[in-house]
């Protein structure tokens, strides 16, 4: 393959559904010339309540699909898949595969002053303790308090991010966390950055909020540069969106969180891959 072809090959980004668009939009912002192929597994969401074996199987299928689009690197935007499947699929894939946990953990380690970090995420992400392990590998002795907040996902997807009911749910989940002296909190789930202002208002100014999406895009930028496969053409990137179900609902959601309207979303049968 010509080097030039390699540079213009897209970045594959995948998630269990729509939430990973919070990561995709950060990639589009920081790497505006890169082409992106996004896949949201809307037929099989949520991943947060599923087993490790299932999440690895789903991730493998999605990577096989993305490879048919000739991607040059893959970003697992989903925290749950990053926590449970990243190591396995990285070992089997011949292109760089980046997850969101290591970048998020690193950002929190940089930010904390008192080594006390909160992590919110899905049941599977928190149970895996992946954030805790990565944080402690950088900051031995750090105290990490994890809290699964499963209702945050449907609240965002049903358009309740700004609703007062979300404040009640935040209070139910985070009251204990608020009574600790954490100074940093990782939003360890794709959907939670969309609740950022409410979570920030609830926890107060002393808690710094980390959205792993920002650092993930920085990691991707570094990997592309190191491998000399970054698209530096200056031409704006093009974006394709695929889902495994309910394409119209996805398009509507995408248009509400991306800074431009997407034309179409294609539905594919992911079980074929
Ligand atoms: N994308 C998932 C994550 O970041 C949240 C939704 C789900 O449970 O699938 O963990």
C-alpha cells in the first residue's frame, strides 16, 4: 500500500451505542483532517450489564467490521469494552487499538493533589477495577472510590440530561461520594460527560472532573504521529456512521451532540462479522 493511502485511511471508533460520540467529537475536534468511521452497537447496548466473554465477542466482531473499512487505527470509545476487552483485542490486532481507560486514569493522576479519586461508570467497568489498577500503577497508594451509576445512561438517551429528575438520581448515586474528600472524579462512561455540568454543580468546585475523551484523542494523535500515519493534509475529514439497529434514533441523537448534522447512518448486521 502507498504511504499516501495509509495516511488517508480512516480511524475506526466504536461504542456500545450513541455515547461514544462524545469521544468521536473530541477526535474530530483535535484531529480535524482524519477521516472517521463510527460504529454504535445499538442493537446490543447496554454493555455495562454484560459478561467479559460477551463483550470480547462483540468487540471482535466490531473490529472485523471496521477492518472491512480499512481503518488504520481503532479507538474503543466504550469504557466497558475498554475495561474488559482491550487487552485481548490489542493482542490479536495488527493495527493500533486505543481504549479510554488508560488516558482517563492518567489525566486523573495528573490532576489529583491528595491521591483520592472517584470513578463513576457502568456495573461492569466498576466491577473490573480497571481504573483502580491503572491509577495505582501510576500512583501507588492512591485511594480510588468506584460507583456504578447505571441509570445515567437511559437518562441521557431519553433526553433527560437537563431535567430535574437527573439531579435526584445524581444525589442518590453520589451522596456517599460527596461525603468523601476526593479531589478528582473520572466520568468513566461515554454518556456521563453529557451530565458533566450537573455532576460538577453537585460535587462542588473542590472536585475536578475528568472526561477521558480529551486525553484519548491526545493519545491517538501521539500514536498516529509516532507511526507516521497521521493525516496532515489540512483537508477536513469525512465521517461515516454505522449502527446495528435504530439508525434514525441514532442520527437524531448524533445531531444533538455533534457540532454539525450528519447526513445518514447505515444499519448493518454485526452478527455477520
Ligand atoms: N458505552 C458504555 C460505557 O462507556 C455505556 C453504555 C453501556 O452500558 O453500554 O461504558
